[in-house]
C-alpha cells in the first residue's frame, strides 16, 4: 500500500482540537506511516506559527472562502453547514494515490489506523454509523427531495461524515465525492430554508442521501463500525467530539486524554445498560386468552 493520507481542518476556535488530533496521530501511528494534511480555515497568526513549528511534518494548506458561495463560511452551530468539507476531500482525493481518511478536528486516534485503510482499499469506502437515527430523521425533507432520495434510503441508518475514508482508485467513490462536493456548493440543497442542526446535518445529510444508492448500485460493502455517538460498541480506533478550548495549553494533553477517556467509558457503559434493559423488558403486547 502507498502511504495513506489523513486530512483534517480547523478554524481558530477548533485549533486546539486539531493540535490534540495531531498529537494523537504522533502517539499511535508509526513514523511516516501516514501523510497528514490540515486545512487552515481561519487560524490566528500565532496559531499558524505554532502549528508549523510543532507539526512540521504536516502539510498546512490555506482555504480561501472567497472562492466559494457564502454558505460555506463558518457560522454559528445551528446553521453551520460544514459544506467546505467535501470540497477539501475532493481536492485531496483528486491527486492521492492511496486511501484518504477525513477526521474531524475534534477526533482523537487511539490505535493504528491500518484496519481502516485496509477496509478502504478492499471496499472503496469507510463510513461508520453516526448514531441510531435514520437518514430521514436527521435530514430536511427539501434536501432529500432535491436529491431524489428514494424511500428505502430515507429509512437507512445515518452514517457519520466526521470520519470518512475514500479510495482514489475507485471510480464509483470518486463519483460519489464529486457529487457530494457539488451538492454542498448548492445552498438550496445543503441548507434549505428553515433547516438547522436540530433536525438536519448539512454535509452529513447530503452524504447519506448520495451514499446508499451508490453503494447499492456498485456492490460496495459498508462497514458496521460505529462512532461514539449513542453507541454501546463504538470503534476502539478513535474517539470523536473531543473539543478542546483554544486557550488550553499543550501540557494539559494527558489530563484531557484521561477526561475524554473517562467520559467515553461512562457513556458507553450507560448505552450498554440501556440496551440490556430494553432486551430484558417484558413485551407490552397482550396475549389473547
């Protein structure tokens, strides 16, 4: 296998989270086992200098929001589209020779990512589940209608876009990423009127609407892995949503790791307990005499 690529991105508010991700990759991946690319979505000058100095092996790329429609810009969480994400992935995938793995900046890698890269090489895609909700439950109907999403796809379980692997050698996967990026450039598709994060996942919603038909058409085997969102058995390879405030010093990283590990362990234990409770609960149906 050629050297796989890990991509991430961050604005100034997520800079410290990106640093945490970079530190975790240093701890868990063999030296020169992965090529790392980070997109600067608006670092402060001091942040840019720190990242270049501390993580010199990373390729740091600027992202020029002025080249794209205004809805790609960073906005408050309820209406933040993350529509820039598939644009970045598409750009990297266009020149890559080996598997490409997107990780949101608030991710932490816990073990070697080789199983993920091998899955990408074997199937073309790595798209773990992202919670228990269906595609329809977390996607505005206008988006589904605009993309011509069939009823069976709307009933499928939502997959995460915060961890997304793609094989540049796969024509169907390149087609999928191109369609994802193109759709996210259309404001009416990615952020229809009135849509917000409470019942719509923007870039992730678009990905799910497009993903399942391509996988079914081309016989792509999708992973059964789950990220740690409403999951009793999340992937042991990484954690997600480990956001760190920009002012937290690098020296605090061991404490942060312990905190997030404990939080995840408790969360997973609670989900397993709920799962067992539901399985043990008596049926509510009545038996006829």
